[in-house]
């Protein structure tokens, strides 16, 4: 690793901040001075470069790394440095002393997670946002809101993460700060308002106007090439009227969140810098306001002001609502931030380190975790000892003896853990809400080249699946093949590369296959009986069901509607398990069944011969019986495809989308480029990026994101069924 991580230096507590009773007297910095943030955006918006500049300006590294040189701290994997993309979320810490605001002069601890932008690695963003208190959403000043930007924004909304927006690449030709803000308002429905205005644009971008303090920061590339000391000055006369206008718009927006500011504004009184700062903070934490900062991370302009905004406007762990959980009876429980309370935290990521073994990334929500402590897992109902405790700094580690409420650390020695597990004190009856992950949409087969590789293959897949919740591994019962299911071609390509490099597995990989789904179009009744008489005790199970279509995206629901004890209570659970097992393989082509409601309506039992096994088998038979007559259909994944191309190639690329069974939803012209919004079946998209580059002579680009499932056209159904009968890559 090229850069050296400096220790985080946190100032001692002073009278400048009110410190809550939730803090332990032993902790090196109070909760109020902690920020847990994520850097998230569309691919190539500049997340990793922004993170690298943050680390440099905060003193955490002594040399700026560059993505194109493969020298960044947070992109430490070989594949990341070779490809210039972020694959796995990396955690790292730094400290920042804001240049203004209520915390001026007090160093804040900033824990950062740099997340991937590519849709294939969206699980990394999902689980990171689950445990973060705030986020910086990075946007390209030219492209504005892009497809993955929308995905990230939705994820932040789902987990109620306050955020600020950084409009990056203001130095690029075609950069437009105000258009980017309008994009956030229109496409993301975000209440976005400028906190700073850019001075100049494109190659003339030279500084920022601070609308809170009403001062200017000017950069001089010749005397200060690293952007360490921007010159603070009065706002240029030609921009003063614009600055006053936008400050008034900012104040008007904050009036909705702060009564003091609203009263002063209505009475024509002056609003102080501190009042407006706290007003913006309150508005941001409410999730109904998003402040916007322009800058250019690559050109080293505006990142310090972004850090000021992180400290001043994003919440500390005690500023956000308590983490929600449930007790063993399913009743809601809150994990209130307090160092002195019982311990509860969430294992949000697993990683295998070649030197220390399994690392469990852990967010402490309440209490404190200590080295050597016993941690209880409500899922397994077992306790395990945490042998070591480390702070992660990308690939580097720092040994610590304890971590407090609000901290993000890594546990060593905890074995039986999966992503989303709660680890807590045995006396604390709580299970925290885990992150949720999208279903895989693509699959490929894998076969080891030798018997020696067979064992290594099993070990490597076990570790990779533990690390990545969107990677699924199943064995095909018909062919004996091992099938990998993932989020896209790039996802599976990275897995294949990691198996070869990290685990030394030599294997043959099949062509990627589509993870189809099945559902039904009408209601149907089904009956299943499992009766075996072979002398002595036999087997008897009898289940009747009603199968109905469910709403899109609702999944599979099983409802017990039996009356009068037709099926004893102890056999309802195995019957339900059998029904759910039946949904794993539909009747059209053997793919999982989705979006159905199964009602258990009736059945019968035998006083002696009935058993759990018999009712489980009866449940499977009943589901298959109903499925066959419920007008079953095959569904294929449809992808949202946004193509950006020079207008010269617009016709060829639209024609190509039509040939792929795609549909055009909209066309937009932006600064001479045409943006084509379309929906295209995943089955036709293999090699698509290469094809459009060929059609446009390398000038077009595309973004592909999962959209929804649609019925497979009848003309293709027979071919798909026949192909998968020979050797399917079934889910």
C-alpha cells in the first residue's frame, strides 16, 4: 500500500460542545464529535477520488492516491486497481476541525465508508447505508442524476439516512451546477438547495461562495497546486447579487424547519451564521432537505468545504432515531445510544483476511464491546468470544481494546456469523433489523478441473458466499453442476477472478444463464396426499390448498385457513415448509415461483400414521397440483438501460435496442448528447457494452440496472424450456 495511515488525533473535551450523559468517561472522543458517513454515487461520479482527497486534507494520508494510477487507499484489491472501479466497500477513519460553525476548533472523528458505484455491487451500498448515520451523495456536474444515483438515493430513503450532495467535476466541459440541482429535485424528488455557489465554470472554475457565511474561497493552481490553503475573500462584486438571491432562497427553505429563523426572517431581522448553520443541520437531519456543495475532487477544489458540511450538517450517532429491533416475542425494541447500557450491535459485513482470518465488520449501537468479550447471537442462540478487536483502515488494521456506542469496528474470532446478525449481551433480548438484499438475476456453472481443485472450490465458495449476500451457490440435481448466481456479468467475472487469484482454484466456467422466475395468472385449488403402508407404522399426510396470484414484488405468502382441526397444529408448520420447498422449482421450467398466495384450506390426518415428513411431502404435492392448473407463466428479468451517445449514433443504437426486444421509454438531449432511456430483457444484453462501443466507435456509454420481471413471449418459451431441460442454471 503506497500511503501511510496516520493515527487519528481527537482533541480533549472542552466547553465548546455540550456532551451528553450517554458518553463513557473513558472514551477518547464524545458521541457528539463522531460522524459515520458513506460516500455513494453512480459509477465514475468520483466517489473514491473524493474519499482520497478527504483523507489527504484531514491528514490521514500524506500523499494523494489516484484511481487511474491504482494508488488509492480505499481501492486496495488487485481487481479494483486494475479496473479503476470500487468493488468492495472500504472503511477508514480521519479527523476534521471545521473552519467555521458551532464545532470550530474541535476535531471531529469522521468514519467513512467508500462504496461501489456499479450496480453489480449494490449489496455493498445497501449494507453500508444500513449502519451509517449520514451520507455524501456524489453527482457528476455534467451527467447530473444517473440511474445508479437513483438507486443509491432510494436506498438512503429506505434506511432514513440524512445526506448532503456534492456536485463533483465542476471543471469538466458541460458542467452545470444549477442543472444538477434541478435534476435532484425532479428525478429524486429531493428538496435540494445550494449551500455554496461555484465561482466560474468548466476550465474557469476557481472557487466557492459560502452562502451561510457570505464569503468566498478562491483557489490558485499556480501558488497552491494541492489546494491546501484557498484564499478567503469577499464575494466578487459581479456575483454578489446572485449570492444574496440564493442565500435568501436557502433561508426561506430553512424557515420550514426552524421557528427562530422563520420569525427573524418574517420580521426582517438578521440571521446569524450560527443560527443558519444549526437550522441547516436540523433540516438535513429531518431527511426533508439536502444541501448541495459544488467542487472538483480531481482538481483539489471544494473538498475541505465538503468536510466542513459533513461536520456541521450531518448527524452524530445521538442525533438519529434509535436503531429498531425486536425481542424474542416479536415486540419492538429500541437500541438507544448509550455507552453504559447493555451491548447491541449489527454484523453488517464479513471479510476473510489472509493474516487474521474472518473479520466481522460491526456497528455498535448501544453499550461497548471489549476484546475477549462473549457475544450472544440471537439467531443461533449461542455465545462466541471476540478474541481481538480492530479498527479498519481500508486493508490496514489497528488493534484496540474496546469500541463504544456509535463506533464501527471489526471483530476477530467470532465464527458462526452471517451478514445481518445481531451480536449483543446475553441479557439483552433484542434482534436488530438487518439489511435486505436484491435477488440475483444471472447464473453460470462452475466445474473444478481436478480432484484437488474440488476441495479448494468448496472452501472458496463457502468463504465468498459468507462475504457476499448476493452470491448464491446451488447444486443442480439433474446435472450435478455447481451453479453460481449473481447480480450481473461483472459480478460473476470478479468472483471468477478472485477464485483464481486468492484461492488458486482452476475451474471451467459455463456461459452465464438467466435466473428466470415463474408465477401464476389465475387461482386454482390443489390437493396433496402422501400415504405409505409397508407393514407396521405407515405415513399419512393430506393437504388442500388454494393458490392465487399475488401483487408484483410481494413474494410468496402462505396463510393457514384450516378450521376445526382438520390438520393438527403441529403439522401446519411442516405442511408450510413443504409448500415453500415446492415453490423453489416451478412446473414450467423448474425456476423459483414468485408473487403467489397459498392458502391452506383443508386436509386430514391419521391418529397413528401422520408425521411431519408426511405433511411436508403432502404440502409439496399440493403445491405442484395447484400450480399445473393455475395458468403458470415464465418471467424474465428486464433491465433499465440508459445509453448516452452523440446524436450521430442515436438511430443505430435505438435500432439495436429494438433488435434486443427492448422498448424505448424516452429520449433527452443534454449538451449535444442524446440520452436514451429504455427497458431491455437481460437475456439479450450479454456483451452489450462491447457492442454499443463498436456501433458508436467508442463514443457511447451505457448504464444497466435491474428494473422488473415480465412474462417471456410465447415464441421464446419453448426454446427456454428445452434449453433448461438439458441442464438449467436454476435458482
